[in-house]
C-alpha cells in the first residue's frame, strides 16, 4: 500500500485539505480527511501540494522534438515524455496524411497500446485530424492530402476511400475522427463512422448552423479546438461554433494557452457549456517543451516555436502548450478553481472517451494522479499506483 499524505486532494466536488490518499493494487483504496501513516505502507509526503487526477490530453501531435508522424518509435517517445507534464493518458493525434503514413502511425499506436513502456503515459486510440476537412479552413494541415469520402480514385493519387480502408483496417486503434460535415458526403460519413464505433468530431469546417445541427443529429459528439479553424460566430450567423455552444450533446475541445482563444472567450465557452462539456487540450506539437526559436515538425512541415507553433509562412500550426500549463491557465487566467480545472483536464475527457474508473479521485478509481506544487508545477506523476515521473535515480 502507498499513502500520499498531507496534500490537498482535489475530488470531483470538493477539496480535502491535508488529507491522505491510500493506493493499493493500482487503485485508490480510500480517501482520509486527515494525515495518516498506515502501518506497512510506503508513505509519500505531499504537504503543500495539490493531488489531482491525471491529465488526459485528447489532442496532441507531439512534444520535445517528436511528432506522431515521424515513424520509428515516435509515439512511444511522446508517451514517455508527456508524463513530466502530468499527462497520464493521451490520444496520439495525426494531421492529414497519405494512407501509408496513416497505417504506419496507427501501427505504432497499436504497439504502444498493447505494451506500455514503464514510466510512460497510457496511449489511447488515436485522434485523426483527418483528410476529410475543408481546404478553406485547413490551417497548417497539408492541403495536398485533403479528400472527401465521395472522391473517386484518381490516377497516381490516393482517394478518400483509401483513407477509409486504412481506418477500417485499424478500427480498434482509431478513436476520434475530425471532419467537416459540409463536404460532399459529409453527413453520411458522420453516420457511417459513428456506426463503426468512432467518435466523430466537427472541426476545420465552414459549416453553417443547420449543417452543424444535422451532423450532431447524425451522431457527432465532439468538436475540435472550438473557435479555431471554424467560421466565426455572429449573432445572425452562429455557424458551427453556435451549434456546439448550444448543444449539450457535444463536448468541445478548448486549446487553453491563452493565445489560440482569448481567456475572456474561454470564459464565455465555459459559461455556456460548463466544465462538464469542455475538454482542455494542448493541440501540442513537437515544439512543445522546446525553447523559443527552436525548429521542429508537424507532419512533414517545418515549424518554429514561439508563443504558438508557426509554419514558415507564419500560419499558426498548433501550440507549444503542455497540460500542466493548460491547467494553470484555467486557474490563473480564467479564474476557475482547481476542482473545475481538474474537471476540464481530467474528468470530462475520461467520461467522454468512456474511460471507466479514470479521470477522478474516488475510492476504486485507477490511481492515475498528478501532484502539483502551490504554483501548479508538476512534482510527481503516478500511473496505476506507480510513480512514472520523476523516474527513480539509477543505482
């Protein structure tokens, strides 16, 4: 048994001040409202710290120089490096790519899911920021790789059907699929992907309000980085943003770096949907965790690290955010309390992805935890009741 003692335990509805968390056999055995040192337990001092459920990032392309489409063991490397930022589970995320690259990526996802490396975050089924997005709202996505499900095969080029075949081949390892419902065959694609067990996300889209509502009625339950790469909302033309804000059926991602979405607008979204329908994400790239001015990659494109990641033509290409800083942004710039921030960073994504027993501190829950100091910096990350970061010193 392990006893995390003296920390402020962030539960789903309150904070237990200076409490004790008992961990046994990879799960939370009990929550005590005072500091105790059970006989025979390994005692871990958390005095002056918050203990929160492990962060779950449903949209992350890379970190510390590694991109999900690099090949080799890139997904495993990302899993190993994310734990220092409090991430205990993540959806490896791709940009639009050719079928061979997609198959390689999904093969890596399968391998990392089958056997998690020690001291690495759990890899969840992938998030495909897919080929089926609107070229007018593609942002940094490679325009040459964009297709529709209705495209016929073309000589020398892959078709949308080739992408769907790659997805079908790796069905269990594909979770979220981002698409633009206004494209030819878009609503039918929503229905077919939902029927196949995928979580369809609306994004990189110029959909009007009625089309977005039709996609939600067809089964879409997720929105990719709300506000970003969507037609702007207005009072007479609410578009996709308005449909997402108005629907309790859809849980939306929010890039919580204060640059992709102004904190005031973040608060508007939080007020409209509540933390229970919003997921804090990083949209992090290989530039995350690197110094300002560093060069990295997003898919096959070069990016530069600044306040955000940018292509050489200055197009925003994802973020350089990490989940610990997303949590801190919600608290320090949006005014949320740590309970609400934990809901957006852990509880809501776990519930939306169907991760039973994860995303909250409760008896019987999986002991995926983050210990944060008073400045909300990561002190320790625990996965399945074992400390994943910092790693024990050699020898």
